[in-house]
C-alpha cells in the first residue's frame, strides 16, 4: 500500500498535516498563487501558496476559472468539487496559505 499524500502547513506548523488524494494533488496547480503576486514568499520544491482572498472567493462562489489550452483568450468557469471545497475549508478554517506536499 502506498503512503498517503499529505499537505504540511508551513505557515501554521501547529496545524496537523492533511491527507489528500492523488487526484486532488494533481489539481493543486489550478489554485496556487502566482509567484509574482504580492505577499507570496519564495517557494521551495513541492511548496504551494494559496491567497486567503482567493480561497474565500472560491468558497463563496463555488467556482474557479481555468484558461483552456484550446482557447487561451477565454476562461472556462468550473464548479468546485466537494473534495476541493473540503480543502479550501480546511485552508480557510486553519488560516493556512503556504503548504508543502509530502509524497
């Protein structure tokens, strides 16, 4: 049996790591902040940063937007899944923005 994938909070080390699925692991890149965004720290290998404002927006609206590789001029609205919503709720309730993925 393989080891679980864990999200380890870097900015809130007192918060226990959270297990996620392989599928959600592959989706993290949809939600990370741009390294050039204000307040985003330098990131190490397997580290991700999510802005609190974006997390709140996704939870409030229930959707996020993706740029289609077939039509880069337009964005596609995508409804968040229950698994994504659970992750955003965990990030928000624990005030976590900076995580490391442990595989």
